[in-house]
């Protein structure tokens, strides 16, 4: 693939129409009615939180639930799990996994785990979820729509790449300079698809299971 982001490829397509890139990145506008008041969130999240986008359209683009639980335990801030109604069950499993864990990171030592993890999946519409993204201190996300919305708000993003690769050109476009990519490089079977599968074709899912969890701390 050419080392050109998909946005810039699109812009090249319409260049002959006189349309030029303003080089200011993406835009996302939230209607005032959908702005989420941070005071409506659980108390621990009102002073800052990490947004963790747990959903994705295809299985091979998502971290396994147990991997997300392990990563969450390493983070040192309250966490809001973000996703659609289809992610509610996974969110509940992640929340329960944190609550039942006996190996909490320092953020869990002084407060109850159930107050640190807030499962917001399916509780907010897209614009409201975008508002939660906008107010987060950092976003962890699979390659999905909220990742690009986070880029529009210039958030620090840790984007997670499994069976697909950043070279396809779909990485966050002009996000915060502290953003980074979490992936397993030099895996012979990767990429196995431009989009994704319902299960790992090799049945080992190394592209997600071997991601270094220290990348998220």
C-alpha cells in the first residue's frame, strides 16, 4: 500500500474539483442537546477518566475480554467502557472481571472496583458517546468509528490493531502527538484481512493475545 492515509487519498480524488485539505484534521460537531454533563457521571469519573472503546464490527479487530480486563487493571485512572448496545454484555463481563480481581492496580486500592469501571455501552447515543470521548483524558480504542471521532477532538489515542494493519491507511488522522499504536509486528499471518473475520483463521489469535499490555500504561 502507498504510505498515504486514506483521508489524503480521498482528498487527492477531489483535488481536480478545487477542494483542498485545510490540514486541520477531522471535525465532529455535537448538538448541544447531546453534550453529556460530566456531573451526571459516577463520582470517581467526574475528575477525569480514560475512555476504553471495547467494540468493533469484527471479532478479529477486538481484544479478547480477558485481555481488556488485564489492561484495565494496569491503568491508573477511572475508566468508562464505550460501545453500542451490542457491547453491553461484554462491558458487564469486563466490569465483573475487575470487581472480582484480587490483583488490582494502585488505582483500585483505595476505592471499590465497581465505582472505578463504568460500563456506558448502549446507554448513550452516538453523539453522547462522542461527548464522553471529547471529555476523556485519553482514549484506548480498536479500529472503529469512535477512534476517528477521538482524532477529531485531538485526543491522545492508543489504537489497537489485530488482524488489520496501520499500513492500510485507516489510523487516527492527525490526533494528539502523544498518540500511539499497539500491535504485534512481524507476525507472519498478519494482516489476514483488510476488514476482519468472525474468528481467527489460524485459531491462535496471536495478533491480539501477544500485544504488549505495557503499551497502555
